[in-house]
C-alpha cells in the first residue's frame, strides 16, 4: 500500500516519543498496588494514557496545525494562554524528569558520576537531535523504537512466565479512577498535543505530501502506536501485579529494577539501563522540539527562535533534572489536576464532527470544565477541611474527577439549544 513504510516509521516514532520516564516506571508500580484487581486499574490507565493521547494525534491529523489550533474555537487569546501553560509544564516537568529517571536507574547504579554531569551530557545529546529535527522520524522510528520494543518484550514475557501463588488485594478505594489519575502522571494527553505537532512538521520537512495523505499517515500511525502502547502497559501492569506479594515497596524506580532482575537475572539491570535511557531520551527530544516549534510560530518565524528555545529548554532540563524522580512526580500532580481536564476536553471536542462543536459549545464546555476542576486542584494543595464540603455536592469530585459530568451535561444541553435555534431559524426563513 502507498506510504505504508512511512506510516510505520511515524507509528514507531510516535510510540517512542510517548514512551518515556513515567510510561516506564508508573505501570508496574500501579499493578503492584492493585494486585488482583489489576485489570480494572489497567482499564482506567488506558483511558488517560492511551485513548486520550491517540485521540490527540487524530486531532492533529484532522487540524494539520499546531497546539494553538486546539483552542482557537474558544478564542485566540485562550488558545495562546493554554498553549503557553502546556509548554511551560512540559519543559519544566516531564522533560527534566527523563534525565532524573535516566540518572537514578541507568547511571547511578553503575558509575560514580554526579547527576549534574549526567544531565549535561544527556541534554547535549538531546540538543543535537533537536537541532537536526528533519532526521528525528528516521532515527527514532527506524532505530531506537525497535530496541525499546525488544527489551520491554523480554522483560514482560519472561517475568510473566514465572509461577505465582496468588495476588494481594488492591490498596485503592476505586481501582478504575485510580488508574485514570495515575495515567495523568504519564503526561501523555499533554504529550499528544505536543508531539503531534512535531510529527506534522517533521513530515512536512521529509516529504511533500498532500493534506489528505498526511492525515491518513498520521491517523493510521496513531492507531498503531496506540495498540503498541496498550500492549506494553497491559504487560507492565500485569507484571507488577504478578509480584504484588513482595514486601512493601515505596519507590517506583526501585520496583521496576527489581522486576527486571526477576525477569532477566542480573543482566536485567543492564537491559533496563539501556531501555530507560532510550525511552527517556526520545521523549525529551519530542518535548524540546515541540516547545521550540511553538516559540518559532508565535514569534512569526523570528531568526534563531527555534535554536535559542531549544538551547534554553535543554539548560532548564539540566537544572531541573537534578531533582529526585519522586519529588518531580509529587510537584507535578497539582499542575496536572489543573491542566489535564481542559486538555482532555479540547482533544475530545476537536475530534468530534463540527456539527456538534460550534464556538458556543467549545466555550461553554471549556468554561464549565475549568470551574468544576478547581475543587480537584485545590484538593491536592489545601487541607481537606477547606474544600471537602464543596466536593460533597459534586458527583465524582471525591475521585478528583468532578468536572466530567458537568462537562457532559453542558455539551448535551448546548447542542440541544443550538439545534432548536437552528430549526427556528430555518422555519422563519421558509
């Protein structure tokens, strides 16, 4: 079939750009804590870490633009503010986290080298890739992703083949919603709206494709990448549950190291080191590239805007990458509770048919989502007595998802109102 090779290269690149630090260390620990209920946690995790991100890629295939296009139906000012917040979060949290994870799991156990030198070398390599962005798809899609696949496959299959007597009970009050919220920490919904633009622009650099051809390639590639992510997450969560009877483990990275050793023996740590370094590196490249593209766009293609942003992004990565992984995860959660609901709503609205997503509907749904996500955001930064009573009146609020039902109701009501108004207008014209 036409463009089949290009489709698979893009699919591999998408998987690699998505599959970073959080995607590697979060699922096994989630399975460990959910034990015998790991399947329900998996379903929740897939919603926020696979379905929504792949829909974001489809949205990019449909729009063929940048992150600014995701919010333009609300208003141009909102779109700009939303994009700025997304890129600030991306460049200050998930990008440096990749360096922190790489140091803790792939460097520190084997070499006596400081984290500052590791992060410096790491982001120097990231910068080289970003400044040669026309080659990103080929290098990441053809070479790095197959290595990630092979190592992950070995760890999962060999680990699950060992015997286990029983699984422990889940520690979660609600397994499904816990899976969704843990999926927030992968940053994949944010990654979808960031790296989707990188793929669109990189395809334009590589080949002269029509709008329709690029839409098909990106859409099919997103489906393949989503399938691969699903298989890897399912395997990693099941693997974590497989070892759920271990003594209490409080560190995600430590648990992943243990699982790798159990699967592949002492050589497992070496395989894991390579896997972590590759997975983290490709994600950092995608984030820095996307941020540099955005700054270049909003500065009207100012000379050197792309290069300067890339350099500053890598310097910030070196500085923030000194923080421990668990600390970065902890400080990221409030930011995610604030921005993730709006991001999810914008992704869903952009993939729906235009008949159901007028400017009025965009504005109404986004506004309601923002208002009803405030208690979720406050809930992770303030004592419960200051906000708990409010949550009692909002469905799903105690699961930190109080925005979902109000957003759905607003979407349905505004569509009914709009349909009635259109019908009355037609009658008057006739």
